[in-house]
C-alpha cells in the first residue's frame, strides 16, 4: 500500500526578526499550506520540530498553530498531523494539548519517556499512519530533540549520549520492523543535526559538529527520514534522508534558499528505488522580500538609490526588509542612519540592520605565531572595541571610561561586603 505525506519543519511561529513580528509571513505560509493540503489530500502531515521559536510562545503564536490544525482538519478530515518537539520547543507544553489535538486528528511527541522499570516507552514513539479506509499504510518513529536528561542513565545501554542515541534508534527501528508488514512503509521523524548537513548563519551559534549524528543510524529498512533542525532544504548522503527546511528565511543568510514542503510518495511493494520512493518539492511563495546591501559606503548608497520605489505598503509587517553591511576603516558619520533612511522609501522598506565591517590592512592579514592567552582587562577590551569602531585614541574618553570602571568596581566591593 502506498503512503502519501507532506514533510515540513522549523516553522518558528512567533519569531521576532530584528524585533519585527512575522505574523503576516507565517499566516501567508499557513494559508498556502492549507491550499496544498486541500488539493493533494495527503495521508499525513509531518512537522519535524521547532514549531515555535521559543519555549514559552506568545498566545498569538499558539493561536496560529491551533487555527491551522482546525482548518487543516476541515479541508482534509482523514489526514493525520504528526508533530515532534524541536530544541526551540517545550516538550511538556506541546504534549499538554493532547485532548485538543485528538479533535483535529493530530498527535505530538514532545519527550522520550521511560516506564517505572526504566524501560523505554516505545508505544508513544512509534505511530501508525492510516489511509482514508483506516488501513495502516506506514509506521512513523517520532523522535523529538534528544536532550541528555531524557535519555542518559536509564539502563546499561544509556550510559552516555552516543550510546543512548544508538540504543534508541536500534530499539525503535527493530520494534517498528516487527509491527510493519511488507506493504507498509517505515518512516523516521527526527529533530537533529546529521553529519554532512549544511547549516546557516542563524544556526551555527547553537549547532556544533560534536552533536552531529551519523546517517548509519538509519539502516536500509527505513524508507524515509523526515528531518528538522537545519533550515536549508537538502538531502544528506541519500535521497531518502532529507531536511525540508524552514518555510520562511529566518536570517538574511537564508534569503536565497528555495523554501519548500516536501511531497512524498512511498510504495513499499516496489523493488527499485525509483518506483519505491518519489518526492517533489512544493515551493513556498515568498510573502516579504529581503534585500542585503554590501560594499563600500558609496556603493551601498548607490544600491539604495537603485531599489524600486513603486509601492506604498501600509501594513508594516508586509514591508520589505533591508540589511546593510558597509565596508570601511573609518568611523561612521554621526547622521549615517538618517542619511540612509532619507534615501529609503519608508512606506515600502524596513531598515532592520546597519553594520560596518572593517577592511583588513595588509599587515593585519599576516598570520602571527605568538598568541596571548591571557584574558583582556576591561580597559584593554574597551580600547580594542573603540579602535575596531574606527575611532581615534582619545585621552578624555579613556579617562571617563576608567572613572566609570572604578565606580562599578567599588559598588561591587560594597555589595560583596554586605553579603
């Protein structure tokens, strides 16, 4: 029996982008997704984590999710929605709404749970997927973002993170294979960093190679791995191991991504990969344009003047984003932002970031063999930042800083004495 499902992830509902709400962009995406669901009627929608942008999402972000679930169920009452918690989600929070989810034929897995005898609660992690005739067409292993506190120290197989992760995958895949028949597919939904995956600038601060998992965890019995965590749509090592990516760009480094939902068909009874597994990207329309301007200041000014100025966008959430990084070794003019905003049509664009990148002098490009491992003093750190901003050394400014530093240190000594 063939199974048909949509794979999406990393919605990050409630995200603030340089303090700008993205409710409009998320609404446009969810409205588009409802249309795709209504038209194609998949058996399931898989949301591979990071549903929300923060652990304590706003009421508006939660309302967006619940409203979407209600509308999706209305246009496709036989479709199941299966969700897992990502590293941005609270597993406890998204599991608390199970009674509501049941009403909309939805299920969420937020945590890895263990029984009183310290055995793995397998049944919560292996979910059946049904067709409209209520036949099981696939089994989905649902693995939320694996936090050490939830997986380490429960038995002899979970003494450290690596062994616990291997134990979970081996145990769940083996159990799922026992449950499935030859004409049922086996799917893994996971929120993890897989070795070989390409991350964006917005992810590098929270993702390290140390936590990257090997694709060898997914043996040949798995038909599809629906990944979340990385925002770029991509396959990793094999066509059936895929990140769907985020539906909207979550940083300017993602502005050229081809954001998509993956439309997947699997027929387990076919032997060749071409017949057994088929997928197609459903490209998500960009609702708010992003512009990134770089170069020396004169070049940036020319780029600003070349931007189209043919729209009046009344809703600020719909205005196009502008990010500027200009290159210079000199301090910025005091009224630089005002100069830029005078050029930029305010009813069409939002200037969300203005930054300066220093140009390296020739002698700064050389590699130095001597490295000072001592941490900088506050005075040294201030002097470095002051110079990096392009300002000349100023004795009066240094004196003011040292006075403030001395006052702060005295206040700290008084607080310590009271304690």
